[in-house]
C-alpha cells in the first residue's frame, strides 16, 4: 500500500496473543485512518452498556495516512475507547512523536483488548512486538516511567504511558505521550484497568508514496504558507494557545461569566507568560513550534520545568476555578502531567465543586478539611494530589463532573453544565450550543465549533467569507456552518493532522488557502495513496465517520434529549430561557434534517445506505440500547485502587 503502512496490530492482554493483520484496502479508502479506523472498531467491537473499566472495553491507537510523510503538522495519533467518565465515545488526539513512530514501525492501528494478569508494557520495535513485565514501573509517575523506558530502549523511542492516576482508575486519567501530550476522555483509566502501563514504539521503515514528487510539491506549498504567514510565525509560533486568553473568553468561577480580553488580569495575558519561558518546541515534524517550555520560579516546585501548558489549563484549572496566580497554574499543569490527568475534565469538575461549596450546597464534612474558597490555590493543589491517589474528597473528584454531581445529589446537577458528561459551559442558542450538543464525544470545541464561526484567523477569514464558507453571524441558522466544521475536523483527525494551536483552517485543512475546501487535501491523499480522492468523496468520508459515531452513542443509550443545551438554573425556568431552549431545539431539528437523521437524531436507513453503512442500521435494529444514557456505571468508592507515591 501507499500512504498507509498496511498493517494493524492486535493485542489480547488476557491471553497474551499478538497478531498482525493486513489493513483492508476498501476499509482504508472509506474511513481513511486515525479517528475513522478507531470509530469503526469501537462500533463493531464494543457492546452496549459494558463497563468501560472492564476487560471487554477496547483501546485503539491509530495514525493517519499522512503521518510520517513530508507534510508538516501530521504527527497526531488518535486514541479511542469507551470513555469511563462519559460512558460514550471517548477519543483523544495527541501530538509528540507516537504517530510518526507507529508508521515507521509499519503500523496504521493498534487494537488492545482484554486485561493482563499483572502490570506489563507493550514494546514495538519494527517487527518485534513483545509484552514485558512492568512490575518495576507500576507506581511511578508519567515522567519517571518515560525516562526509565527511554533509558532502556533508546532516547528516540516514543512512549505513551499512565501515571498513578491511571493505575487508580481515576476517570479523568489520560494517556500521556512523550511526557507532555495528552490523549484524554479517560483513556488513562482504561489502560490502568487493563494493567498496561505503557506502549513503547521505535521504527525505521519508510512510508511509500504513490506519487512522491507530486506529494512533496504540495507539502512544500503548505509549509511555505506557514513560513510566510506573519500571524503563524509572530503570534502562534511565539505565544501558542496563550493568545486564547485574549481571544476566546475564558470562563471564570464555573462559568459565572466569560472574560473578554480587557477583563483578563495582566499576569495571565500572553506576554506575561514570557517571563517564565525557556523557549518553544513542537511535535515531531512541526514547523510552527507552538508549545512553551517554562521554568517555575518560586513556590514548592521552584526550579522545575514543564512543557506545553495550554490555554485549557490556564482556563479550566485556573480562572474557571477562581485561580489567577500563574505560578500555581504552572504547578497544577506539572502535577497533572506527572500523575497523568486531563486538565480540562479535572478543572471543570473542581470548578463545579467549588461553586457548590461557595453556595453552601456542599456538606463541609465532604470537604475533608480543605478550604474550597475560589482564591485558595494551596488547597486546590492539595486536592489534585488527593484526586490522583483517590484519597478523601479526591476519591469523589476522581469520578469526573457528571458522576460527581450524581453522587452528591440535591442541587448539584443544576451547576453541572454538561453535554453527555463533558462541559464547555452554558451558552445561549446558536453555533456554540449546537456544536456542543452534536459533538460525538460530548461538549467540545474541537469537533467543529471553532471552524463554524468567525474564529479569529486573519489569514483565512476574508477568503472564506468571500467563498461563502463563513458568515459574520451564523447564530440565526448555525446548522450548515456546524456541519462544515464537523466535516473539516473529522477529516483532520482521520489523516493525522494537527488542528493548529489556534484551531485555524490552514492547519486543519491543508492548502485551503489556495484551493476550495477539501480539494487540496484530496490532491495530497491522491498523491500519497494512489486512490483518486476528490472533494465529494472526502465530504462523504467525513459524514460516514460522523454518522458511525452518532450511531455508536445511540447504541450506548443516547437520544435527542442528550443533544442538550445546558442552562444556568436562574435562566432555565424563565420565559426567556424557555424561548431560547425552543430555539435550540429548532436548530437541532434542522441539523438532523441536513445530516439525513430522523428527529430523534438517528441516521436514517436511506442515509446510512448512501454512506455504505447498511450494517449500522442492522445492528441498531437487532440489538437496540436497553436503557437511556446516564453516564458510566458507578462503582462503590471503596472498590477502587488508591494510594501511591505523591508527585
């Protein structure tokens, strides 16, 4: 095969069986790679209502057909599983060098099921594949584990692993790639449940391209645009996602309000973070280098360095939890990276908990001696440690926002601003709320939202506006724009491309500055694979993957009521709130119509047939969900593993 490496690796941890299977050419053509291949496996192999932390769950990693090629920004790996904190499709997209090394090792996808009898790690070195005892690694942090495995297998090895949080089945635990890149949605807890501490990959094979000269020319054109873009070099390359503090209106105190740029304190603005900077770095093969490298100047972790502290940490563990101390925020980033916890999910959980505390709705006994006042960063840092080790109140926080609200009961769910277990906060009807509602992994900004409205993108917005792809205001009829955004980002996740530090069009969709949407990518994929892709076949591929993911969630019990618009309790029952909710329902119906779904959000048999997904309709009919989605199964708190070394 060209473009694709041509092989899928399957690991059964229960039996220890390892098999290498050829990638089906027709499947590759239809689902492309990355997220597409993973979502197909999950639909086919994950039964309804299983326990995400049980042996039946499946854990998939997939690179894209453009990963490992001369095209830049393509070292992204898709990690997919049934999420243990949302109970639906859970995928994360991580950088580093794992996707590159997978392709160099001759692999497009790794599928892991079962449960090992004792801790182990997976070693892949070209054709050598081995499960190795990890007893000496169990209990170590992400950073310690990565260092030890690289000492043993070489500095060039890419390492995906978990820390103590994953071992303790903390539901917001993440798979950490090369120490600092995170593949979230609870994938770290799934690895912990399978007793798989790490995946180590090294490879030396080359990727074959169908038309290498044509591909290189297109890749050079793509790179040249980034080189000539002042915005990419002087803004994105210098500040990365920190510019979001001025552009993206971070939430404050559990979304009490959204700060505009003028309200952001000086010490949290992009220029202020430069005071801690030691330089910039990027994922493998990236010419943008959007990520920061910093040193903590004072406090308990004075002198410690870290990398890739994104806007999400500053916002979710910082401002949305009432914390505006930059040193505390850097400390929390490092703590989460070493334990292996998702800063976004954990931040939203703590923000909700602090909100309940501030309103007198949290039993002080549950606070476990901690002061959860908004400004208290010392006790919030302590809570991070207790969460990773499942100690005291941390054992509850480790459940994630939705399950925590269920356990607390009372009015807790009123302040849990979620869509299918994930949160981006409450918004009025329009493009944001519709994009959050229809995202196939729960409320999310990377499933198309940022591409559906006038995301500040000075290079592309005028061009796309002229083409009619973007409008000044899409809130009156957001469905067409949301679908366009979903198609773009689905394809980005399938090919192994980065969506860009600032979620921009030229990163997510190669050559979009030069050619109509999808056509540049079609030329790249054709040159890489030898398959004659065009804009129409790519649009259909994106819709195929998205419909499959919707169907997967339906199989887990979701329905129209779960494509919701969260509202604050003081708004929800007012006439204005009710009118806004009706408007959201109108937008949702139009979205379903344009997608070819029925009014309950189920893809119609006719639409599934058009997409080559007749088997999906058959599965949904023959084995329907037997209960409504209500988050993942809950365990007794004392049944979880807990404890371990503090980071």
